[in-house]
């Protein structure tokens, strides 16, 4: 065979091999992204990226405002607990700085454009920079706890079935971490990893209760602690706890249905003055005349605003039940 023809065949072989390798690379990349997108919770998506389990655990804890060992990161424990239980991921300092800068920018813009007083600008900064992030965290925490409460009885039933099949408790918890979606799936996955890296089940569940803030997890922690010290049928204990939590969830939903009228009334009564004020400002800007120049206008608005907030708080307590 001539040398030129052999060289041509060799080039064809290299080109074919390059096409095959490029196709394989594209397939593996697509398959990796697909496996991460099909993962049922955040922890499994991180593990699908070939990240070691220990680094995944540390990353999940750090993005929730915790140390690598699962303890609170900064001294204000109540604030750290609120941020962790809200489920918001990211750096807590970045979250706080975002609202502080937004409050400062809004106060400066209103002071420059509308020429509001220094006291009003300070109040706007305090509301946007300090009060608003706390309200956002509280709302996110309550929403996450409600979702977690709906998932927990199904997770306990899954653990009970796994125990009855002969699996140890750690394997049953790991199964929940693989099969359940967020927020419960990632939280139980963290528990499974912490047990793997040396914590007892009681300690891991206690940390889980601190991260989530749901009272049902305190019952689970106490049940596991008593069972570990005194013995007993863990399967029966968890089955009974699942039944109790499911009945409490039904009762909570009934109470929300019965108190829905009061909540809607509170929203309508609270928003009606604000809607009417802006409607008059749009349709008839001169409706209030020279009242705006009166020095008593701001204290009057502040007084009636605080009075309205007091009424909202009373109505909120009337339609909120602790059980």
C-alpha cells in the first residue's frame, strides 16, 4: 500500500475516533445534567455532581447558616435559628446586607426626591432594612414548616415499612433521604450523612429538630431517645407517631377552614384604607387640599397606622390557634 494512501486511512481513523469521543462526551454531559435535574431533592442533585458525601454535607450546612458540625454559626442564636429554619440558602451576611442596602437606598431616594423628613427616612430605613427581612424569614419558615408537616407522616410510614422489612434504622432514614422531595428529603439526607460520620440517631434527629423547628420532630426525638434507653418496639412507636401527626394535620386544616372568614375580613379591613387613599391620590390629587402642609399630619398618620397594626394583631390572634 502506498505511503500516502496509508496516511490518508490513518487520518480517517483519527477523524472517526474524534467524532466518537466527542459524541460520548456530549452524551455523558447530557446524562449528568439529566440525572441532576431528575434528582428528587437538593442533596441528591449535589451528590450527582460526583462531590464527596462529606463535602456535600458541609456545603448543605454552611448554606443554611451553620458550621460544618451543624452548630449555629453566630452568637445571636434566635436569629441564626430563624434563618436556618426558613430554608433560605446562601450567605446570611449577604442576605442581611441586601436588605440594609435596599433600605438605605430607598430612604435616600425619598429624602432627595420627595424631601421627606429625617425621622421619616430613618423609619423607612429601619422598616426595610431590619423589620422586612425578619418578616420574610418568618414567612419562609412558617411555609416550610407547613410543607414539612405534610411530608413527615409519609416519611415515618416509609421508615416503618423499611424496619418491618428488616433494615436497620439508619438505612431506613437514608431511604427517606433518597425517595422524598424537599424540604424533608434533604433534611433526612443530612441526618443519614451525620449518622454515617459518627453521630447517634438521637443526636442527629435532635439537630434536625433545631434546623426545622417543627414540634412533631421533637416528639420523634423524644421517642427515639426513650426507645434507645429503655427499649421497646420502635416500629410501633413510629407508626403511632405517624398516626398522631396525621390527625393533628387534619385538625389544623379544619381550624384553618373555620377561621378563613376571619382572616379574609382582617385583610379587607386592613387594606381598604390604603386602597382608598391611593385611589383618591390618583383620581383627585387635590382632595386633601392644604392638609399636607400641616405639621400634625405625620404624627396623625403614624398614630392611626400604629392603631391599625394593633387591630391587625388582635384579629391575627383571634384566628390563630396553638394546639
